[in-house]
C-alpha cells in the first residue's frame, strides 16, 4: 500500500495543493497528515483528497472542535497528537511532536529504540529526515509550508517493500 505523509502545512494553500497533486500522481491510497494544518479552510482542501485520510492535530492547530466536526462529517480519522495504526501488517506510531526540536527527537528515538513499531512517523520539527533504529523506520516528511527551512516536502512510503522517498517541491 502506498502512504502519502505530510506535516506542518501552516495554511500554505498553494503548497498543500502541490502536495496533494504529488500524492494523486503517486496513486496514494492513504494520506497521513502529522499535524499543524492550522485552519478549517486548509483542512477542507486536504479532505477533498480521494483516499483514506488520517490526521493528527498538532500544537498550532486552531479551532480543533470545528476541525473534528468537519472530519466526522467527511469520514476522516482525526486524533490528538498521537495515534497507533496497523497497515499491511506494519505497526505504526504517528506523532506530531513534543516541545522543542531536541525534545521531540529524543522522545521519537526512544520510542523507535523500543522496537515496538515498524514505522515511527513524526512532524513538528519541520526537518525532513529518514533513518532506522533497530527494526524501526523513523521518518519525518518535513514541512509542506516551507516557512522555516525554505524546503517544501512530503514523503511516500510503500508498506509492502518498506521503501520510501522524501519528495521536495
């Protein structure tokens, strides 16, 4: 199964549209957003994507009550900051992030080191990276918005082969 992973949109609608086009071109079957969409109008754009959608709320998301209402009406899964997911026999932990960049990395690496998850996906730091710790793939798709790093990126993961790509745009 092909997963499209994005994070930290921060209301950059043009970048969100480009990310969604990349996912359409890649024939993504499940879209995962790891938090900091920010506003309902950006969320409305994301939920138009024609696939299963799983969204985490991040530390900067605004009207979370309304975001959850929109999600329920659209049949979209929305979780607060963290979610465990099983896809294709792979146990995945989805996390937005915690505190500072350093704190997030320390927590994420500790979780990956536990060996309980095949994949640990996180956002919050705005920095795209992927590496393995033990049996766990640790991946941050970077930021869709491009505001902090001047790099806009998303990730695609094939859960059958466990191959992944970080795509800058």
